[in-house]
């Protein structure tokens, strides 16, 4: 849990242990990122949902299933963000966005 | 179950949020709705009855849910109703502009043993996006009736109900295409079906129970554990091996939906820039969005002052005052207490209720309009970053903001917050927002107390309230709710033209609910306060004054060692603006007298005057607010908590401000 090393990823001032841990896990896979890092206008594919069952099943019902295509509409790098999934705009807190692993296409 | 033999048929109306379900419900039932709560729940239940083709139809509006898992109270209510009450037909309303996601709920409904038909709504909004859905192609694919609708224009609703009646009268003709699950999960589902066969008490459908076990549904798992303990170990073993099956099942449902709609939907290849895109670029922007929000709220308040307040004055001048005068004349023969009770108790109380109505109507109109157009979720999105550190998210902002007008719609407006914890926290914080009643008292007294610095003091008082709100929010969030964050996931629906009928019904229902519930209580409290304050026509010898005198030692800590000032504070319990009227009576002059504020100022040192205003701004919620707190939380516990909280905050702040100011000046 207590990863003390500083994040190696660009531009993230806030050290979020959880975020770093997930990112470390991800850097092994190619093209895999967490949703909160995706700039607006880009399309990605959902690869994995982290977090408890309440969260993941809620997201799945909203259309965030494995392989679903998501487009980032708004992401200022802080505060909540907007994405579209299955013709629906969804606002997401950053705490939720970092639990979604995506592949850039 | 032979529906033809039944007198009336029950139709359940299901749908995800933002599909126009409430518009469909309002169009079909009009004002003949019964609004209450689901038994033992805080979720609103609406039912309506009407005649269709000579048959009596009972329409039950199920809560809007994305799915039928047991994740939220709404989802549990919706599925419990379908399973336990067994409606004759379910109508699921879907939004044609987000068809695939909307059919997710249908894919869950289809595995339940009640016939389902689809109301394909918002076909006009979809066309604007370039999306066209062929209803009959979809119908052929699903094997369930699909009726195209534009509910806001009352198009297709008759056909929808006729279709529903046909389905109810002939359930055997219903043979829908049910969603399948992935081949690798089929043997496990079959094994679960075998295990629970014959062991599940009615009305639970066995196939559905097996499905829900595979999905790891906590409620159904508990049910099987309790009702079928002999197979529990095997069932448990199977579910443990396939703990992640629910994500595959959800994915499988979407694959199935994709196949169902493929032939029926025609959408533009390249993304068209829609009105929603263009508006959202400004409205959801962290800076411009806040400006838009401030503008909209300024407009709401301007409307309140421009429309509601003149109506309040008009009602007072042409209705309440003549009524009071007439009553006085009519009861001249009777002992004074009779006309006192009627005029100062009953009619004054009715006046208080009446003053709320125009303000409430405007606020509920604004709330309904902003929700119907699709703006409200944007407001939540823009404010989310500010609300976050209180453990709240953006949805709490709008109800709290309404509190500046009146705390009653603020508390009632918390219904838009999905999460119960966030909702309770918002309700507890709402009384800290200074309402117009309190601001009126400050506006009346501050100039006499502080002369030219009055504006500065008023600004300071409001800021103080908001700071205390933030601190209280953070503390309650950390200590009572243990810092649990509510996930912020919110659909931003497409903007659309609202249905005025729906907004009107919304205003009517909420205002009427207030009059019915709070009205009677305010009348009773008003008479009780009158009895306590002037049984002999003299306030200074009344029990209320005695209470004020008895509280003088407490008041002294805040510099308020005059029983009249304390009594005025206590009377704000009925309605905040009462403070001025009572001061007027106790200081022996009319409330309109310019001298009153000066007279009060003379009896208080500057430090005491400041502490009086601070306490007044933070004092316990008024009777109407208390009634709605109890009504919305449905627990006495939270009303008591709110009372104690506000009492502690107001007295604590009063003492602190008085003692500190005295040290400095």
C-alpha cells in the first residue's frame, strides 16, 4: 500500500498513492492508461474497472462495460470530467475516473 | 392469474432517468395523481388512475433506475414492486437518442415473468441528433411491442395504452426474445437453476433468482441462504468461483442489445455538432459555467422579488387584513381571548402559511424548469469541485442555493440528490443558509445598530453563516459519516424543450404538499405561541416572557440580558421575520415605527447587538422548516439532531462573538 516513491508520470503534482500504484501496474501494458489522463477529443476503449462491486456494477449498467467505446468531451486536468459512452454524456468525478482503465485508440 | 376477470389492470411505468417518464406519467394521469412515499421508504411514489377503452387502469410510476440490481433503494423498490405486486403489464420508456443504454433496463425486465412493452420516447430529440429508429423493426427484433412517442407533445400515448391493454388481455401472445448469456456461463447458470429449483418461495421466479445469484446480487444471495440452507454450500461455492460474472453478464447484455438495434437504428456516421455540444462548451466550463449559474440564480431571485413578494403583500392587504378586521368585529361580543386566539393565532398563522406559497411556487417552478430542460445536472457538474470537500457533490448545490429564498424548498429540493447520506447532510446544512426572513430582520436592525457599517456587517454575517456551513459540513462528513465519499457519476441529458404541463404539475404537487403537511402544523403552532405569548392580551406577563426572563442568564453570556430581546429571538421559531413584530410589541411600538430599531439599539451595547444578529442568523430552524425536515428524512432523530446542532451553533457563535468583540472594542 505505502508506495513511497514519487510518481514518474508527467504533470501529476498530487501524489495519490492509489493512482501511482495503478499506473505502475499499467505501465507494463502498452497503450493502457487511466481515464483521468485522457485529453478531450480522444476516443478510448474501456479495458478494466477497479473498485468495489457497487461502483463497477453501476458503471456497467451505465454502459461502461469491457470494450465499450468512450469519448472524452471535457477534461481540464482537475475537477470532474465529461465523457460520452453509448450516446450518453456522463459527468464523472476524478475519484471515479481513476478507477477506469482504458486503451487509447 | 386471469387479467380479464379483474376489474382494473395495473400498469407499472419503468424507465431510466432522463427518458421523459414523468412527462408520460403526467400526460396520462393529469392532476388525478396520488403522491406519497413507498411504504417505509423515503422515495416518492406516484400512482394515478384513468379509464382507457372502458377499462380502469391503475398506473404506478416506478422510480427511475439504470438497472434492476439492488444497488440503490430505488432499484430495490422497482424490482420488489414487480415481483411482489405482479403488475399486469410493464411499460418501459426509453429515450430514442440513447437507445442502447436505455434498453439495458429492458434487458433486465425481460427475464421477469411480466409482459413488457416499450414506449420509444423523445423521437423528436433523436431526429435532431440525426438518429432515426424504426419502431417496427425494433419490435420484430425484440418480440415485444414498441410504440413511438413524443410525450411532451402528447403524441402516441393513446396507442401506447391501447397496446398495453392488448398485452394485458392476451399475455399468452407475448413471447419476447430474451437476452442470452455468454456460452461459458451457461452451464453455471443451469447448475444454479437446478440447485434452487423448487426451493424458492413464491413470488420469486426461479430462473430470475438463478440469474441474480450469478450476478452476485446481495439481497437474493441472502434470500437463498435463508430459504434454501440445504443447497447453500453448493450455491455459495459456485458463486465464489464466478465472482466477476456480473461484469460479463452486463457486457453480454449490451452485446445482445447491439444485435437487437442493429437493423432498427440509423445514425449519422460522423458526429454532428449538436445544440447540446454548443451550449455545454459554455455551460459546463469551470469559469463561464459559474457565470451562467450566477446569472440564472440572479434571475430566479429577481423573479421571486418581482413576482412573489407583491403577491404576498396583495394577499396580506386584501385577504388576511380584512379577514382579521372582520373577525375582530364579528367577535366583539365574546371575551377578548376568543378574538385574540382567532386573529393573532389562527389568522396570523394562516398568513404565515400564505406568505410561503408564492415564494414556494416560484422556487419549485424554477427547480422544475431547470430540471426539465436538462440544466440542473450541469449546475451540479460545475459546482462539484466546490462541494467536494464537504463530502457532498454538485447535486447538493442547487437545493442549498434555494435556501437563500426559503429553507423549506431547500429541504424539499434535496429529493434530487440520489445518495441518502449526501441528502441527510444537505438537509442538516440547509438551515445554515440565511433565508429572506432572517435577512429582513438584519436589514431592519443593522442600520440602527451599526450606522454606516451596516452593509459591511450584513455581508460579514452572511459570509459567517456560509463559513460555518462549510466547517459544519466538513465536520459532519468526517465525524458522523466517517468521511465516506459518494461517487459522482451523473448523466448529462440532452437539452430539450420542457413540458409546461409537467412543470405546472410539479409546482402544484410540491406547494400543495407543503400546505397540507406544514400548513396545519403552522396553524397549531401559531395558536400555541399566541397562547404562550398573550393570553391576557399582554405579552410582558406571558409565559413566553417568563421563559425569556428565565433564559436571561444564558443570554448574559452573549450580552443579551434583556428578556425582551430573548423573547423576540424565541418567537422567530414560528417564522423568522416574527422577531421584528415581537420586538415591536415588547418595546411598545409598532413594527413599522422607525424608532423601533433605534430603541432596541439603545438597550444593547455594540458587542451585544452584533451577537444578537449572529444568533438570529443561526438560530433553530423555523416551524415550517422543521416540519419538512421530519417529512423528508422520515426520522425524528434527524430533526432532533438538526435542532440541537443549530442551537449549539447559534449559542456558541453568540457567546464567542460577544466575548471577542468586547475584548477588541
